[in-house]
C-alpha cells in the first residue's frame, strides 16, 4: 500500500493474506493435477486418432486467454468500467454536479495525501459510486447522478472516502491477480465442454480411444471444482476488502455515522430502481459501493455468493468505530 493517511487494518489484511495463500495452494494443486493428467494421457497414446480437441490444446488456450484477460483487466479496468457504466469524465467547470464532486474530492485528497483521480459521472438514477484503476496515478472515481441527488455533502464524502480507500489499497490489482485462477478454470470448463461435444472421446484404437474418452471429462470435473473453490475464495476476499474500505474511509473522515447514513439511503433506494436497470448494472457489482440488488445481501447462500458483506454487518462495524472515536 502506498503511504497515505488511510488507516491500515491488520485484522482484515491478515484475512486477505490467508485468502490469497489459499488461492495459491489451489493454483499449485490445479497445476499439479493438470501435469499428472497430461502425463497419464501421453503415456496411454500409441498412435491413431484421438480427441478432436486435445487436453494440451485446452490448457494452452485457457492459459493464453486467462493471461490476456488478466492483463486487459489490470491495465484497462478504468476504461472498461467507464464504458460499461456509460460514464463521462468531467472537469470542475462542467456544471454544478461536477463542481460539487470535484470540491469534495479536493478535500478528501488533501486529507488523505493522495493524488486526485480523474472524476466521472454516470447518467443513471441508481445511487452508486465506484473507483477503479491499478494505482492512484491512473485511478478514476465515478459517481452516478442518482447518488449525488440522494446524499448530502457529508454522506457523499463518506462514500467517496470509501472508494478512495480501494485506490489506496490497490484493490483492483489485488482482485485481478486473485481472479486469474478462476478465469483459467472457467475457460477450461467451456473448452472441455465443446471438446467433448464436438468429437471428444471418438478416437480410434485401444488404449488411445479409452484415454481420449476420459481426458476431457476428467479435465472438466477438475476445472469445475477449482473454479468453484476459487470463486468462493474471491467472493470472501471481496467482502473483506469492502469492510476494510468502510473502516478506512470512516476513520479518514472521522464521521462513520455519515457513511452509515449513506449506506442505509443507497440500499433503501435500490427498491425503487427498475429491475432492468439493476440487471444492466450487475457487471459492475464488484466495483460498486453497494451491489445493484433489489435488497441487500441476506444470510446463508446469499451472503456466501455476494461481493459485499451484509448491510447489517457493515453498519455494526461503523457503529463500533463511532463508539471508539467518541471515547
């Protein structure tokens, strides 16, 4: 993390470190399983036909596309997010809303001792905000028309302090690296499915035929398991980083109650947003201040699969911080 005035969070940082370690273990196990599978397949081939899409080809294609996807996400996440949200970059002279947003960000950046990011406004009634970019030098902070109309200046400052915490902690870079394994596993599942659908297992000749029939299904099962585990770990990591951003943002401004008020208002407003607009915003849920859902995450499976912690948990943490600051 770059040196800023954002408070560190040893507890959550440790949990994120454990999650990254577990992802590394899964990655090593995945690679070892693939190597063993390829060696077994190679040892059983004795010429003749085989699967129309070989296991080696699936691994190579998935790795290349996975690396390409990670590189694109790492270097161009800001452009992708802006295009997906339909947002436009604005200067301080581009109207009252832009002037207000720039004024709040000037105060926050001075308070946090950070360079000012580019500022954008998304033309949607859904109240939300996000920050993206691999570092503070290329970061973009975007607020929607809806959130600027819904919140007062203190509440909006709390939300923007939360988003700038993501920039300070380089969360985009962390999540891009963490997501790489899941991307490769998902691609392998898809390639293996089409390999099985279009000719897998229709080889000719003894052991080669048997090996070809088993290779892609085994690879598919292995990839599905790895994808499921990495998906859950990444969701866990995402929820940790949201709690950390809440905490860091609240401590920076010294007003956790304003951030809590913003959370309640934004989450409650989601009930009034048309379903089609919420669905259109789903690709950015991992970036957003709160997910574009009809209601906040609940308990059980909804919490496990969510990118954000439950509203109740976020509010409880902010209340705890408020009591600590008042002592």
